């Protein structure tokens, strides 16, 4: 019984496939011999607007830190720490870190936070600025 069901299913599949291919031939022969007009598609490239930084940078994190009066023993280690404390944080943790580091002048204070964001996570500019509003009160 199973063998007949399998054979029947295979026969049905073959019939459907061959029926579809025949329909193509009929449909193709029914089309006019003139070539259809090509469709013109215009591709538009949208460039993302970069998030403006509220702090000017020189391109040298070390020089910009020095301008804030921050001269760490290792700029690389300091940058990694700041990136971990600010860029890698989200939600409430980010708010706590921004307020903690922003209130500490040894890390550059508010401008040190902005500098870190400008160099390591500019996509977080608006969110960090919202947490920095705490210092305006």
C-alpha cells in the first residue's frame, strides 16, 4: 500500500512539473515578437549623517587629554578604561558611569567624558549628553 502511495505521489509530482513547463511554452509563444522596453532603475545611495561631537578633537587622543590637563601614565590603558566605563555601558549603568566620571576632574570631568565619546563611541553622543544634563542642574 505504501509503495502505491509513493508511486502515486511521484506520478502526481511529475505531472505537475511537466504541466508547468508546458504552460511556459504556451505563454512564451503567446508573447509578441517585439522586444520589451528595458526598465530603468535609479539607485540612490543614502549616506548616514554622522553624529556631531559636542567637543572638538585634534585626532590625537593623547594631545586632547593633555589639553584637558589629563596626563595618564599610559594613554592606551586610560583610553581602554574610559571606553569600558562609558562606551561599553548601557542604560542605567551608562548614566552612573557618565555622572561618576564626569564629576571627577582627574579623568577630565565632563569634557573627558565627551572626549571619550568622540573618539570611541560617537554613536552614543546624544545618550551621553542626556546624562551630562545632570551637571547643568
